[in-house]
């Protein structure tokens, strides 16, 4: 029986409202079940299902509505993509059948599958790609599905295509966020705790050479190393608890830099001078302060590993738009052409951190004349 114009309009309005809710759903499995339920409601079907294909066209999800959990568990196996389901997977057109068993492509049902008669299937497509299919069986109070039913489900399939793509975009964004978080954690560990442990190794190595000439100095270095190692353990525990490095502390950038300098002095023989820090940089976002802190930490670690410097000068100053930090050492320097080999992962970390807040890092060096790291961050957070 065909619908009157008023009945069709009412169903289209109801379909539009239901479909708008679908696009808001970003959970794929929940979304698929909602689509199947809306399909059932729109055409008075007893059963509905929604199949989803992977990029290779294989049926990877099959969500059902209308069957009880007991009926689903009692079936020999879920549909595998043969029969009318397989027919619909390979066509762009809807498929409407009065009696499933009478169709030439019908392959029967799995053992203990509920008996079903009438069938309506519509592909879910976007451009030239089929994302899945909507299946409906057993029209209630009618022997078969109508042409109007078919049009309604075709419209629902168009909404479903947009909703499925939207949900997949959200899933991909979540996966990307996880990967970015892993990279951030690795960078934080490299810049923080791993560098601290490396500093402990340098101090113990120095103590080893001092045992015969100056046992008292060696003992002092060992005691300092033990304290530094205990601090690294505390930092690691704190990092695990909140996945956020806490070395800078809550007292601000200048206090954090002074603590880095104290640790650097304890682990090397170099002198360090910090200038231009009479006042804490005003209105500097915490994220930007943390960037400068980690860049200084990385630069000092590189000096300890490579430079063999006796003097390090750190300067901090501000302009109307930026806060700048320069770290210069009088070490052995290196050829700029070989910078990626010499500095390696540390340089990439510095640049990544600075650029993440709208700043940048510039490094210059000459053999025998030391190295200069110039970093800057904006005074205000990026919008």
C-alpha cells in the first residue's frame, strides 16, 4: 500500500530528525545500532541489520536489531556475506524481495536462524565507495516492503554514510591523538628523566677517576649521584601518576632554570652564569615557560655530553612580543653541516617544542669556538 502525501511527509520529517541525531554520534558500534533501529521504525520492519565493509570490500561488522540475545547465541554462525547479503554487497541498487527463499541468489539461513520472509536491502555509499548495507526483513502487517519504504531507507542510507564517515574521522583523530601523546611522552622522558640519569652516569664516571687522587671528592660525588638518582626516581613516579613532567616546579621559569644549573654544576666541572633574570617574564603562559625550561635542559645535556666546555652563559630577556633565551658554551663546537649527526634527537626535540607554541630555535657553532642556542617563544599563548 502506497503512503498518502501527508503520511510520507510525516515520515520524512521523522527521518530527518532521527538522522540529525545520528550525525552527532561518534561511537561507531553505537551508531550502527542506532541506524538499524531507525530503519526498523521508519518502515515497520520486525528485524533489521547493518553490515559494514572494510576497505577491501569484506564484511567486518554485522549489527542486528529485533533478535534476542538468546536467538543470536543459538544460531550456528552470523551471516558471512553470501546469498542476498552478498548480492547487495556487489551492487549500487536497492534490493526488494517479497519472499527471500524465492530469490535465485538466496542461500538459506544458518541453523537456528529465525524465519524471515520479506526483504529490503539498501547499500550505504559515498561517492563510488560502498561503506555497508542496511537490511530489513519481515514487514509488519504487510506481505512485503513498498516502493515508499525503499525511498525512505535510501534517504536514511545517505544520512548513514555521512554519520559513519564522521564517526570514522573521530576514531582516526583519537588514534592520532594517542600517537601524538606517545611521542610527547617519549620526548618528555628523553628531555627530563633520561637526561637526569645520564647526568648521574657522568658524575659517577668522574667519581671513579677521583677515587685514588681525592677520595673525599669522590665520596661527595657519589653521594650527590645517589641524591640525583633518587630525584630521578621521584620524577618518574610523579610522571607516571599524572603523565606530566614536573621538574620545573610551581615556582616559575627562573627558579626552574636555577635548579637545572645547580644540577649541571654538580655533574660537570663547568661554570655557569645566568643573566637577565631580575624579574620573572610577565604574562608568559605556563606551556611557553615549560618549553624554554626543556630547551635549556636539553642544551645543558648536549654540552655535558659533547662540548667539554668550561664556561656556559645563559641569558634570558623579553621584548613586547617574545621571551628569548640564549645558551652559549665555550666548548669544542662542531661543523654546522654535521649538526644533525652531532646534536641528533636533541635538536629535533628543541625545535618541536618551540614550534608547538609558535616559537623557534636557532643553533650556531664553529669548531673551537663553542655553540650558541637561541630560542624564543611568544609572550602570549597561540590562539
